[in-house]
C-alpha cells in the first residue's frame, strides 16, 4: 500500500467508526447514568477547573524556565567580563 491509499483507508475507517458510534451519542443514558442538568453542570465545572489548573501549572512552569534562562544569561555575562 502506498501513502495515499493508507490515508484513504484510515479516513474511511474513522468515518465508519464514527457513524457506528453516533447513535450512542444521542442517547439519554450515558456512561455515568441518566443525563440531567445536574450532571451536565458538574461536568462543565470540571472542564473549567481542569483548564484553569492547566493554565496555572503551565504558567508556573514557564516562569521557572524564564528565571532559569535569565540566570544562565547573567552567568554568561559575568564570565565574559
């Protein structure tokens, strides 16, 4: 199989699997149980908390890396003198 036919096969396989699973997406009964407003609200709060925590953790990591980079620059400048 060449690259184009592999991509086509993967696309068709993904499309068929999505169409096969689609009826379950519209069911009133999910993995958690009956889907009502309370379940949707708590799930939405969970998504919001996840992204807030993700942004906070990634920002803290970036701050530490920036500080480390700045210290390395200062050390190089000090050694050049």
